[in-house]
């Protein structure tokens, strides 16, 4: 008996033009290119221009994804946008994207799971498609994290950047096996007890301000490696595959040390890990689709290959997904 799968039919990305290098940061902070590279693997990051909003980044990535899918925007039934840096408190930034793409039907809403946002949005879209309620869905991760960074704090200022990535998911029939193309499974988790390790110290209800990002880096690292490894192993176990069967691991681009440690823990060779952290830094919900787009566009990711996507963010939230390309 056949099943409905959500296949990735197009992928797109957008990065702001302004490049902020480690050397640029060293002029303002007590840091250096060597210090940042050694601890994070980051060389540079992109910063949104004045007047360039999260919606602008999301629209550019979405247009590229639609072109790649060979679809007009009018074919989209739903938009799910993952972001922790919306244009406004409300309405959802997804509705701005919807309007500017010229779509006047279906649903558009935001998902807030910080760096795990794209995995959460992917899961939401996958389930809507499997339920038969949506045929084509635009799933976006877009952030202007530069707007919530304390640029006087060298422990966090060096880590983050701005950007957007998007995929088009389209309903297709499969046989219900791991050989099907499309999203094979998604796995989501959270633990609100860990709030104080990674959060923003403001919000409309608490402080009537946007607030700035605060992080306990060492503790975040420890939880990240453990949680991500478990999420990856669950995705593989749920589908009856092993690490050797996975062609590419597409992780959240938080820190090269986290990528390396997680890969070692699940037995993945570094050559099969897609890493863009050196040139993108941590773009929160945008990091997974940006890394995905980079590897698709340069030809590394090919049809029928097996991919594991994973991410962890403030909350704590984390999750994984197994996809046959």
C-alpha cells in the first residue's frame, strides 16, 4: 500500500552582502582571528544591511527555492517560517513573505524553536502533507541574529550571523520504505528546564524590549553533543539504517567543535559532514537550509542519497530528520 511522502523539490539560499570578518571584530573586541577560529571554526559571517529585514532574506531564499522546484508561487498551499528574529512581534513574518510572493490563499505562520526552528518547521510541513491537507509547502529558516547580539560580549558576538534558506516540499507517492524519496521521519524534543543556558533577556511581556542573547557556552556544548547524538541515532534506528548508510549529515552550524564531537560520537567520518560554519557562522534557524543549499548547489548532494538533518537551540529544543533526496 502506498504512502504520501513530502519530497524536497527545490532549495534556495540568501546571504546579506556585508561580510564581517574575525579581523573586523578584533578591532572592537578583545579577541583575534586565531582565538575565534581555534574555538569555533568561524572565519566570517554575513550581516543584514540597515533596512534589510528577516522577511527580505526569507523572500530571496524562497524565490530561489521556487525556481529550483519549477513552481510558481501560486502553487504554494502553506508557508512555515522558522525564525527567532521576526520583523515584528506580530503579525507572523511568514504572512509578509506570503503577501510579497503574491500568494493570497492557504496558510502562513511562524515557528519559534530558535536554532532548531527549521527542523521543527520541516516536521510541521511534513505532517500537513502526509495528512493530505497540503500539496506544496514552502519551509523557510530566516534570521537577522545581528539585531539581538550584544556586540560588547566577545563570547557571543563572534558566533552569529544573518541569512536565510528555504525548501519546497511537495506531496508524492512512496512505497512506505526507507528507499522512498522524501522526508522519511522527523524527531522533535525540548527541555524547558535548561532555559538559563541560552536565552534572550527581553521580550514584549517581560521587559517590553527585544533583549539581547545570553549564553553559557560550555554547558551548551555539553548538552548539544549528547542531545544531537541521541537524536541522530533515533532517526537512524527508526528507519533501520546505520551510520554507514548515511551519505551526508547536514547539521546545525553552531560551532565546528560541536560538529566534530557529534560526528565522532555517532561514528561519522568528517568527510560526510556538511560544514559551512566557517563562512556563515551560526545563523540559527537558517543554518541547516543554508548548509543544505550549499551542498546541493555544489553537487555533493545527489538524487536518492540519504541525509540526516539535525539541530539544537535555546529552550532547549532539538531534533533530527532523515530524508532521501
